[in-house]
C-alpha cells in the first residue's frame, strides 16, 4: 500500500475522531436507513415470492372437442407439447373430470344425468418465464390456432391484478428507499462539512506546500466511506441476528434472501461515498 493511501486512511480515522459525535449520528442514521430499506426489501422479496408461488400453481385448462378419437387426442397433445412456453401437459379424461367433481362437491354427475356431459381436457403448466399476463396471452393465442380445442380457461384477471399491485408496491418501495437514502446522505454531508471546517488551517498549509487536489480530498472520501460501511455492517449484523431468531420462532414463514447482507454493505458504501463527494463539492473549493 502506498504512503499516500496509508496517510489518507489514517487521516480518515483521525477526522472522524475530531467530529466523533456528528460521525456517530450519521453512522447511526445510515444504520437505521439501511434497516428500514432492508425491511422494505424483505417485504418486496416476500411479495415477489408469494406471487410466484401463486403463478406456479395456476394452470391452463384446455377443453377439447368430445368428437375427437384417442389418436387425434394424442396427436393434439403432441402438438401442444411442442409449443413455446409449455412445461407439462396432463390429459384429463371425461371420467377423471367426473371423479374430480365428485371429490370437490360430493356430487356424482351420474346421479343427476344419464351420461357424462363433462368434456375431456388438458391441464397445461407453463415454464416460469411464461407465467405472466403478456407471455401467457401468447401461449393462449398459439393454442387457439390448433384444431380440436373448444375453450381455454385461465385466471388471467388474477394474474393481471397481482402484477398491477406488485408494480405499485415496487414504486412505493423505491420512493421510500430514495427518501431514506437522501436523509442519510444529507447527514454524511453535514458530518464531512464539520470535519472540513475543523481542518481549514491544515488544508491551507497543504495547499501552500503543493499538495494535489486528490491528496487533500481523499481522506474526506474515506471518512464518508467508513461511516457508510460501518452503518452497513451494523445493519447486516442486526439482520443476521434477527434471521436466527425468526428461524427459531417462526420457521418457514418468512422468505429471506441471503444476498441482502451484501446489498446492505454495498448500499452503506454508496451512501457514505456519495455523501462525502457532495460535501467536498460544496464545502471544499479546491
């Protein structure tokens, strides 16, 4: 490590000690901000996971012409399997459909009618990337081009509703996260400002002896990064402990992405770096 970098790091820690109260407040604010952002992310992850779980259970119900012979049904099933986006095709005979009605509603169709009026059908499961309203519509359009298909049932209204609210929720999360991040950056800016003012005489001397712009500014950037990374580390530690408690108390109820620890550290770094850069542009005219 070069002497200049070592000096900058040491000066960064010294600068924080000179304004330890302000640095502690901004670090704690970054910690709280990242905790709130993490809560928003966890909620977002769980909403996304919940929607995906529902979408994975939804199937296309494709009713076929009752006049089709078994060979024609097999041929139609083969054509469906070849369509893009199809994961699995299960044939449901008229007898299986009647048995399903009996299990679900406790009513045998033969007790009411002399013959089975229920049509045979295919239950189609789509691959994950086709489980949204737009791509599902493409699959349905392709299915409707095949001969022998009478009708297609799919809960498109439910998918559209879930996608709509997921987008609204995402926008709200982004706005709240941006507001919280802005508050943290402002506090980092104020902390760096105080440190700059407390070192004005040293900065002037460094200018006179020919110190470069980067050499003078580097310690302040490091001070901001230290605050941010410390806040991110504390937030990661907090959620690590919280995750352990949640797994013990309510196992399996909360979807938690382990990448959130890395996200918190990176966000902390960015908040500290951006705050220090803003402070230098505003309060250090060199």
